[in-house]
C-alpha cells in the first residue's frame, strides 16, 4: 500500500486527472488509490493541492477479528 489518500481529501480530482495508470479513483467521501495498478510514481502526491496523499512504507497492522 504505497500511496494513501487521507481524510484531508477535498475530492478536487487533481490526483485522478494526473494519474498515468488510472490508479487514483473517485470515491464517495474521498478519492482512493487502487494499489493493484499503482506504479508508485508519486504524481498523485505532487498534484494534490491540500497534501492529502502520503507515502506509506508498510500497511498498518490489522486487528484480529
């Protein structure tokens, strides 16, 4: 899970429009990144006007259900 769009997302569409692979997608409450097609180029992070996209080295640990 390399790039993550955080709660600060204002859904402006800059990440979606600039993504070369189409990995950045529009969501209902905020945009999201499809990690299966993300090439980790960082264009989404650079295009975000509110700095709502961050790079995450490792996914957060999941709680056991």
